[in-house]
C-alpha cells in the first residue's frame, strides 16, 4: 500500500496490511458489484443488504466501523479511487450515492439519500421514503460529524467543515460550514 510520493498521504504510507485485511478483501470481492485493486477494508466494516450494488474503485480505504448500505435492490453506491471513508461513517442509499476520486471523508459522517414522508394521517414508521440522489465530486473533504442529506451535489474540491448539515448544493472549491451550511470562503 506504499505510495512513491512520501508526502502524498500519511494514512496510506503508514498502514500495515495484515493477513486479516487480505482475507476481508477476498471475502468482499465475491459479494460486491466491484472491488478495485488495493482496497483496504478494516475490521468491523459492514457492506449491507444488497452488496452487489456497491462499487468500490482502486486504493480506497474503509476504516473500522464504516457502514455502507444499498438499502434496496435498485439502490447504487459508487466510491471513487483513492477515497477514504472514515471510522463509523454511514452511507445509506435508497436511490444513488456517487462519491468521487481522492475524497477524504472523516469519522462519524452520515450520508443518506432519503428521508421519510410526514403525513399526519399515517404513523411515521408506516410512511415510505422520499429519495433523491447524492453526488460528491472529486477531491472533496467532508469533516467529522457532518450530515449530507438527499438531493445534494457537492462540487469538485469542496470542503465541508466538521459538524455541518449539507442540505443544498455546494459549489466547487468552496469551503462551507454550519447548520444549515453557508459559504465561508473558497480554496485558493
């Protein structure tokens, strides 16, 4: 998993691949729609419900406790090359979630492309979901504890500050934060 550019990525340069990592990767390669080369799957990673609808490209890191769920038979999840999914991050697709290349998703991030209807005439737990796909561009950094909600497009190079709730589109190379998000500045 060593990278020829020593300043490129501290995580990849300092992670030791063990026999258990290799076994986890082999096991998942039969379950997923795609599992690229050199994917690191840490302990306690859950690939749920319809794993054949999960597509993971090369050199992805899935850290301990990550949950990735294609919630129904038509839901799709795509994770681009060299992307890192942080500790205890949850990604739940009822329609489609696309995450680009070279993204850094910190721990405890929640990405979900659906929510429940709220009619008074029915109990909440009896109502169907409303879905709208999520697209996260390349080179995006999503800070710890952020929530990415349905229907959002996050442009290439954007940064989402820790603890943010992203309920609207994010411009490329913008730095956003807050509940709900506002633009703080732009990458230089």
